[in-house]
C-alpha cells in the first residue's frame, strides 16, 4: 500500500513538523508495512525530521522571494492550473493530453506522479481552508481537487475549517470538501461551519489535533537544552511565552499588534518583578528552512519594550517537536499565541493561558477545559492580560490536574477514531 501525505510545510514550523511526524506514526500503526511519502513546501527539512521520502508540493509558494519573482510565479502557476484543469475536462470527454505536453517543471511532474501512484492521500494542512490565509486557499483547494480527479481515497487529518469572509472561497471550499472521502475536524466550530456552507458527502469525524499524541524528551534532556540556550540554573520558576507577529483580514477590532506587544511586555515585567520567575520566549516558527514567519523577531520586539530584560531569555533555535514539548514540561505556566505551542504545553499538562489569533485556539482551549483562561488578540490590553495571567497562576495546580484528565481522554479518542481508517478505506476500494 502506498500512502502520500500532502500539504506539509517546514520543520522550522514546529507545528507542521508535529503534524507530519504524528500522522506518520498513526498511519504506520494502522497500516503496517505501508510505503509513506510526503509532499512539502520544504521537503528537505521534513525528511531530516522524519526520515521518510519527501518531495515538493504540487504548488510550492514563492515564500520570501522578491515581489517581481512572486508576480511572475503567480502568472505562470495560474496559467498551468488553467491548462491542467482544461486537460482534465478534455480527458473526461475522451481527449487525452499528456501532462508532459504542458508541464515543464520536474517538481510538478514528480508531485503529480506521486499522487497518481498513491492508494491513499492524506492532507495535514490543518488550517489552510480559511480566508485568513486568503493568498493560499485557492492553491490548497486546487491540490485537493487534483487528487480527487485521480480518484484517490482522500483523507483530511484533523483540520480547522473557516472562517470564510468571501462568497467565492466559501463556494469552492464546499465543493472540494464534499469531494473528500473522510474529514477529521479538530474543533466543534469547524463542524458548524462546514454544515453551514453546505458540505455533503464525506464521512465527518470530530476529534482533536494529532499533535496531542506528540512524545516528549525527558526532563533531564530538556534542562540540558535550556542550559545550552543560556538559561541560568537559578531555581526560578519558568514561565513560557509563545509570541508571534500577526496580521489577518477581517480582524474584529483591527490588527492591534502594538497593543499586543505592550500587553505581553507588561505581563512579563510584572511576573519577573513580583513573582520572581524567569520568562522564556518560545519560538515555534523560525525564519529558516523555508518557514516565512519569525517568532524570534516578535520576541525581540517585545523584549525592547520590557524593563526587566535580564529576567527573560529568547529560545531562538529550531527544536524538534519532542524537544519543544519536553521544554514545555519544565514550565510552571505558559502563555501561548501559537496553536501548537498550546498543544505542546497542555499535552504535557502545563497550565496554559492563550491569546487567540484565530478561533481554532479558543476552541482548543475550551476543549481542554481552559476556556476561562483566554483573551482574543484583537482586544488584548495590559490590564486584561495581567488579570488573565494572575488567574491562571493562582489556578495552576488545579488546571494541571484538569489537563491530565482531559488530555488522556482526547488522546484515547483520537487513537480510536484513527483506527477506524481500517474500516473506511476498504469500504471505498472494494
């Protein structure tokens, strides 16, 4: 059996790395002996993390390229998409046009070849089908549609779907999602959205993100990593802060990045001065290996606003998912903006508060029993964040026990739901 994982990104985005790593683990458990390969934005980084054969995505975005190259890429890629869609239509009419006649990129030909050879195709895009990423959604939908034209068994591993602000993407998403065979969702709101936009056809399963199953290195190894990063071994409680530079369309109160930075800086200063903690700024997106976002720069922006800089350290290297989760296990409390930073911290039972930059984070925190310890990013202020963190600090012992119970339950749910792949797949192929 051949399984192809698509819509991977880069291991420098730790969330993407965790999605691929744990998806491979689940697929190997349920389909022993299957050949697994991956299509990724930066295949070399995913291969280094997982060891499986990796190739470029069908449509590799020109991230970080000069504007002129991006414009040229958009023109040539749009033309290829149009010609390929026309070739698909003509084939249905009995007129076959070889793909090599209009496709000149070896990367594109390899991606198509891998799709054509696969028995099952699994998307780990997780959050590409929404209008907050309006520059990429069309290309993601096209990839899924292309897989469907080959008649492959198409599975979406746990996803967040929506929000949708535009009628066109809503209609296209409904059509493409309806053509999938199996859609796993990682929050209740996504289920409500896909029903609202009229998705019919696939089996829909409500569960949680596959990174909940992420293993962690032991505490001793995690302490060694912090020592290497220059974190003093002074016995002070550690408070983690996962931060990000952010902007997106249709923010409720406008994209208040300035207020966001001020709120985190004030909170970090307060905890350093009043509670004697050491703050660790935790970067889960590093500007390397094809990752286009830079959490280190966001941490540096915030550090500039702080009075007690001596009490904070920026973890500015790429860690593996298991290393990052192990580090999270050393924390007394964690404030997160990134989704997978939240999954790692809660997954190792670290009390967590969140600043929600999309509804997926609020939904996850609610799922974990921590819905009272969140604030939306477009309304965050120093006063609100300080009050939130004070509450999370006071309740941390209780919330650690809550997480032990809930994480264990959801991990078991995810394993059980994924085991049903064995039932769904033969049903399609017989």
